């Protein structure tokens, strides 16, 4: 009898330890904005951009001043979702696409969290395979909501025209009417609020992928039946004075004289408010201090747009805020890949800025360590664990960061310390002389090619590039 009681006590102790671990595991919300440039967030541009909620989260958390992504949406989504450079999977993963980009069964953020007992959700833009057979529920999510394809009309939620036009879904099932008439930013923010309010037996992981401020920019406010239109006689958007998102209490948006820049600022204000509503619900439900929040844009600013690709899609020129970098979205120049990024964990992380170079591929191993997921060391991740700089005053070891872009790859770059090599053109760099070389500390705008003066570092970085490139899969997924 004593032996039996002892066995029962051991079993109960084991389950108590498991339950204790589960109860202490934090909720995690990973947020991606779409096409938000380095200058389109308030903490980088206080005089012009109104984002009080994002500013507060950043100021109370750890802000990465040298935070990198890939130059376009699908590649960045692959990078954060897998902790690996997108070229490791297929040429499809190197640019925005509706095709399949990831093989089934690979470790992802969602599968990692599920293995640790989390409930997993994605809300917003998927764009890593727009057919339902390649949708998010096949890659570790319990529930999915938003668009399977890429950017959509902000009010009718259609993706261009053709096969993927009606891509607005819940768990891969098209939603009748596409929830027409409600802004996409509100729909996905409301969905996350609903998830937070649910009674959860397990901690939750939410991948929140906003469509804003990607094209089409459309901020109608309460005038839902009137698409955003410019009144040329006043240089103001129709109903602008009565639309909430154009009128922040500090007057920053209204002080912008360029109407196109003002429209972008309104979209960013709207996005920031949606995030603020989510934080409010976390506070109201007592989950704020047990929730880790990470934020990034997926790539640099769009800058200009021809229009006509989506419903009510305006032609816009030079509408993002200026940035002190060369290039924009699609570029492997700094302007296309250097974006806002921070992590916030109230009461656990002290506020500070980290100047080390970090990449969105680092989020996977960092989160794995935070939730005690030990198997990640077997996944062949390209990212590194950032916990030493998050919780201590340590510095990261200098390493190389690597970028390529496009199915027929035509943009190449690698950074090592202050040095960066860049090449444009479809021919892969085969020798050191094929590159341009820059010192970002001395030349942050990447204007002075200093190849001739620095042959030794150039040769070393070319060798680093070849080793990275050798790891890529140079074909498409069947």
C-alpha cells in the first residue's frame, strides 16, 4: 500500500510541476506592420508621426536601433516564422508570391508553441501560400483569420482580381461578403481582442500581421460608403476634418502639408490605435504582465505607388516619411531592410536601447529560449538567441547578416560589423571584385564604394557570402 501511495505522490508531483511550468509560460504576440518605413513610427520621428501606443511599448521595452528584415513581405514572413533565411527553402520564398513557399512539416513558430502547450492563432495577412492547401492551419495554427493572399482593399478585403480575389477567410473557409465595409485594421485588431478575452486553459501565441500601411491607403472613418478622394481645391481629403485618423490631439498629422504623406500618417495612426486597443484588453483581463509583445515592419517604405492594383487604389508619390538611408522596399540597401523593431515584456524587461545588429530571424531562437523550447537547437536556425542582450548588458558576437531578393535573384548583400557588400544584377557575385563595399559607420547612406582601399575585408566577406549562398535551395517547391 505504501508503495502504491508513493507512486501516486510521484505522479501528482510530476503533473504539478508540469502545470506550474505551463501556468508560468507567457503569452506571446508577434506583430508585423506592412511597409512601415524606419521614419513612419513616432519614436524615430517624433515631430511628424503620431504613434503614442507604439512609442510607449518601445520606451518601456527593448528597442533595437539596428533591426533588420528582408526587403519584401513574403521573405520576411518566412524569416520570422522559421528563424531561417528564406532562400533556405526555395526561390519562391525570395519574393512576394501566392505560390507555396514552405514544405510541410518544418519547424515554425506556430509548431514550436504548440509543442509547448500553447493555443496558436494568426490574424491578418498570411501570404506564404495563398491556396487553402498551403494555408496557415497546415503549419501549426489552431485558428486563422484574415487574408490568405497579400494586401487587400481595406474595406472590401479583395486581393486584386482573379484566382485569389476572395482570399478573406476564417480557418481557410472564405467568408461570405468578405466582411465588406469594415477597415481591415479594425477587423484584425478586433479579432485579437476576442482571442485575449477568451478563457484559455493554455497560454496563447498570436501572429498579428496587419495589412496597414500597405497599399491601398484608404481611411474613410465613419464615411464608409465614400472611398478616400482628394479635393484638389483644398488639398484635403474629402471629409478629412471629420475623420478621426487625420486628427490627432497633438496636431502632427494636420500640420503635414503634403496630402499624400498625411494619408499615410492617418493609416499609421489607425494602426497604432488598433494596437492600443489590444493593450487595453490585456490590461483589463489581467494578462498584460504575462504577455511578451514583439513588433516590426516587414520591410522598408513603399515611397511611391502607381495605383490601380486594388479596389479604390490611389496613385501616390513620395508618401512615406523621409529616412536617413539609401533605398526603400525591395532594396537590399539599408532603406529596404533596416526597420523599426522592439520587444516589450512589462515587469520583466528593463527599458533600454540595443545598438547591436539584430535580424528578424533572431526572434525564433529568442522566443524558444524564453519558453524553454530546447529542440530549437536541432532546427538549423540562422538566427541567434538575443536573451543575453535582453536581460543582461552583454553584447552580441559580431556575425554576418545576409540578404538576397527575387526568384531570379538580382540583389545581393552581406553585412559584417560596420562593413557591407552590395551587388545588383542577375549574375551571382563570383569574385570579390564583383561587389561594392561600404563602411556603414562612416558612410550610412552607402554612397562611397571603397573596394580598392580594403581588399582584405572584401575577400573575407565574399567568402562569408559564398558560405551563406551554399546553404540556399536554388529551386522551387513542387
